[in-house]
């Protein structure tokens, strides 16, 4: 659901966010959070290809100010801020591959190492850098 409302977020680099996509899941589905992430990421990638900036927002916003009509049994999983950012973002440091898994790099299949490296450069990889 794409929504527009007065929704101000201030956390880190967010200021005056007014446009967002609410990711809503049905709690009856065992994997609603995973599905929310999968389809939310598809929206993020499409928006980025259209020249819009996006950012996943989990627990750092006021859900009460999120203007979304949801059905019984549904829950707001997260929101995706969307619009034109002041900047295009910046690179961040990630841990080296050797710190992210216990398999020595010399023993990693190529497909596995490629996946780890891809995860390191993906925007959500910020979580890996901590």
C-alpha cells in the first residue's frame, strides 16, 4: 500500500519523510515477515530503478502516525521511506569475509563466496558492519 500523509521521522539521516510504503503482513501466515521482506525488496529495487531513493524502516518510527488501514489479523511489519533524498547515500564499511563466517575462504565454493560478498555490498549489509 503506497500512502501519503504527514509522517515525520527523525532518526539518523531521515528528516521530513512524508511518503512511504507500508509493508503489511497477515499474522496467520507463518512466514509473513519473510514474505514482507521479499516483496518489499522488490518494491525497493523498482523504485530505485525509477530514480527514487528508498530506505527500510523497522522499529524506529511511530506506528501510530503511519496512516494505513489494515484488516483484522494484519500487522504493519515495517515501512519503506520513498522519495528524493538529499544525497544518493554513501558507502559503508563491512566486516571482511573471514569475520562473517567460519569457513576459511580457501574452502568456500565460488557461489558461496559470491553470495557473501554480494550481501556485504547490499544496503541492508549495514547490519553486518556492526
